């Protein structure tokens, strides 16, 4: 055999070293044999047309059901966005409805205490400016020992006779007080308003007499004289107005601040002719038996 290093002939086949160049032969020869075998294998593969072996990573193809499955994460986000938007719209709608109902309730409450009356209007003055406003107290039912009645309060710059006719046209009469309970019932109603108002009531006298009596819905006097009732203002009934000299044969109630209570007072029919400062603060109370 030949030395793979120097190429010279070596007589001994089992020689461990080349006698010419001294290289170790055994390992060198084994390496060359392995290399020759590898080259021979590559040459055979090339001659047979087979590609060299390649290492590939296995990646399974997704199934048909997996390919058809939608993106759950994106769908969930879309649904959540729609739900939040819908909730916000509903919330705004509810708030608007509440605001609308509150405004409607407020207007209803105003209408329940301020209505236009066909027989008079209420005008209130303040800071030199006057405005017309008609106010009607909703009927309030009460039960007394002798009768059951309902009442309404109206405001208007009328004379006593005009107020009396207005109540009679409604099927009632100016209020009368047959019992203390009835008096207390009316006080509960008029205390809702400014104490500067005065109210016509259904008591009068004949000019030929000094005695006051209650009147019914037909305008007739009934009962006994009420001149001695303690509800009169001190010194009343006086029967005439000392400043104007007019006869006083009608009645109203007013708040007497010095005594801190509502009292009866006798007045002329045209009350505003002697008490012009009460213009816009005149009311009358109708009673329906």
C-alpha cells in the first residue's frame, strides 16, 4: 500500500508508521476510508437523482372546522362595544324622560293653583310693576256637625255684591260659618296665601237694621244675629266708614297683625273705594252645600 502522506510504497500492510516519512498510518487510513465512503455515497445519490436529505419541522395543517371558526376575541370585543353603546343610549333616554316628567309635574302643580277665572283676575303688584294672575283654590271637602260643604277661593277686584253673584252663578253662596270647625277649615285654606289678602264672606245687614246675619244661596238671611261673635275685629261691626261716611252693610275677613289673627270686619259694598291699597289683594270664598 502507499503512504497517504508521502505517496511512497509501504511493504508491510500492518505497518503502524510510514518507514519513509514516519506518519502514523492507522488513524489516517481510517479517516480516509470514511471520507471515501461518504464521497462514494454522495456520488451514488447524485447519479440516482435523489436530493440530499433535509430536516423539516412538522407543522400540522388546520382542520376545515378550525379554518371556518371565526375570531372569537374580535367578535367578543365587537359585542361588548355594541352593548356599552346601547346602555349609554338607554341611560340618556331615561334621564331625558325623568327631566320631562319632572317639568310636567311642576307645570301641573302650578296649574292646580293658578287658573283663569271667568269672573275676575288677580293682579299682584311688586316693584311698581303689575301683572294679572287668576288663582283658584281647588274645592276642599269638609264635614261639619250640621252640613257637608266644599269651598273654592277666587281672587278678583270685585265689589261684595259682584262676588256674591259670582258664587250664586256657580250654584253656591259666599261662605258662612255655622260652626267653629268650619271657621278653622277656611283658615287652613287662606293661610296658604299672603296674609295681606282680604276675603269677602256671606254676612250682611239691612240698612234699616244694625244686625248682621248669614245669607244662603238664595240671598236670604237665616239664623240669629252674629254681631256678638268674638271673631269680629275689636270695635266692629262699626256700621259705617268714618273716613268716607259710607254705610257698611257687607263683610270680609282680614288678618289683624296687632292681634295676630284673622278677624271679621264690616265694609261698604265697594270695598276698594275706601281701601284702594288693597287693589290686587281681594278674594272671595264660595261655599257649595
